[in-house]
C-alpha cells in the first residue's frame, strides 16, 4: 500500500461519514447515533452552521471526499506514482478541507456550544489526508522504493494472470 492508497482509504471513510450526516440533514434517517446520553450530533447538524447558502455542509464534505478519493485512486496507477502534481492537488484540496473543518469546529465549540463526534471524525480524517499528501509534495511524489515495489506488484500480478 502506498500513500495514495492510504489517502483513498481515509477519503472513503470520510465519504461514509459525510453521507451519514447528509442523509440525516435531508431527513432520510432519524436521529444521529451519538455518544451515550448526548444529542450533540443532532444539535450541530440542525444548527444554522450546518448549511451554507442552503447547501448542507455535509454535502460539501461528501463532494470533497469523493473528489479526493477519485484523485487518489487515479493517482495510484503505477504510471502516475512519481507525479508530484497529484500530491500537490491532493494537498491543496485537503488543505481547503482542513481550513473549512477548523472553522466549523470553532463554530461548533464557541457558537453552538457542543461538539459532534462525527464532525470531529471528519476533521481527523481530512487532517490525515492533508498530512499524507503534504508528505508527498515535500518528498517529491512516491519514493523510488515505493514505485519499484508497485511496479513489481504490477508485473507479478500480470505474470500470474498470464
């Protein structure tokens, strides 16, 4: 597994998290499962901060995670592993997600007065994606050993299927 596979896994988890919150926001599911004895998730997800210009924040998050997931999967192709532009784009997109999530977390704590564990999970996932992507930018794409291992795996799987 290379860094972009890790980004794809984190983005998939983020997509599931955001989809769950969006389904609640749109009224397709009842109360959110939150910490025992707490209604903080429902409070946050129905607050004035849960939509921007009528667009649910969870929908924006879902779109962001899906775009990051697609980019990470396409960028995991052996021919693209050394392309630092993929890491740069992942870092820029996830950096925007980190800034947006930090703003929403601030609003949650200081304006709404409570925190949603599902939202904090999303913050954690996007920070992880950003850190992994930034690593790729700083160290110029996939490392040589990582590329070589990926190429060996590709050639090994084609030899097995032949």
